[in-house]
C-alpha cells in the first residue's frame, strides 16, 4: 500500500480527542440534571431492552466516569498514533478506519457476551418452558413466580452488561502503525529497551487474548473488544492492500 501524506488542514485525530474529552465532561455534569449518557449511549448487550443500534458508534466516545485514567490512556495513544496513521491513509480513509475498528470491536464484544451468557439464557428458556413451576429461587429470599417476572429479571441481567471507550479503535490504530511502520522502535513505560512496532502489536494481541480467555474476576477490561479492533483493522488494511494490488496489476 502506498503512503499518501496529507499536510493540509487540521488533524481529524485531534478533533476526535476533543470530542472524547467533551463527552467525558458532559458525563460528569449531565447526571446532575437527570441525564445519563452512559445508559443512553454506552453499548448494551444486544438482547437487553437498553440496547440501541446507534450505540455501536456512540460507545466509542464515552469513558469510565469514575476515573479519568481510562480517558487519558486512550487519548494519549490516539494522540501518539492517530496523526501518523492519518497522514499515511489520508483523512477520509483514516476516519473510515477508525469507525470500522471501533464498531468491529463492539461486535466482537457482543459475541463474547453472547457466549458467556449461553448458560444463563438456557436457564431462562427452561424456566419459561416450565411455566415457572416450581418458582425460581434467586437465593436471596426472593422468588420469581411468573413468566413476566422471569423476563424482567433476565432483562435486568442483560442490561447490566455495558461497555464504553475508544480502546477498540485505538488498538486498531496501533495495529495500523505496526503494519505501516513495522520496524519503528517503541518504548513501554519503565522499560528502557526499544521494541519494534510489529512485535509490540503481536505482544499486545497475545496479552489481550490471554486476559480475555482467563476472564479474571478482578478484571473489568473489555479484552475481546480490543481484539476486535485489531481484527477488523487487519481485515480492512488487507482489503485495501489487495484492492490496490489488483488495480496495479
């Protein structure tokens, strides 16, 4: 793939950073007047009543409201890698790439949730098929005695699954940087040894896969969303490369 350097106009990556910061500030202020951005625009599990298709886009602009670290880490990486990938791809392709990787991350996260919730969904279907006979004991002194109560309980559980953040798109940018500049040395914090970009990307991918599969109880990071950003970024870059090769041939 050729490298198209665009030196004209302001950076889309910088605009994305500004939008993310504004959303985080709004997320701190709007609850005071009864508006919950996270419930409305965070990505809910597809089977819950809180899910809306547009959330595949809007969730990328929200970050952990309880800590600014989530926002700062993503925006730092967007600032470091975004402008370089943007100059390489050009503005239009960069924006398309950013949203494809972010949406792809959301899709993979939905698939991971669906897999995790298979036993729960099977239990719910069994309870409904039995006519809730006997009543479902929740183990805390509460019982579900009607199908309506079972459905409401299932919806409550489904709606508890929520993800926010630009991490999937940011991981997509890291992959693009690693593919365009594979031998560029990068440094990890507190490790004064340069690591080539291609090895950094591979290492991150393996780490995310390990953490996602292990599913540590103390870990609330959406590792499969990160892997989704890497996967969809790889597929899109390979598609562009193949299309350009066909045009040249």
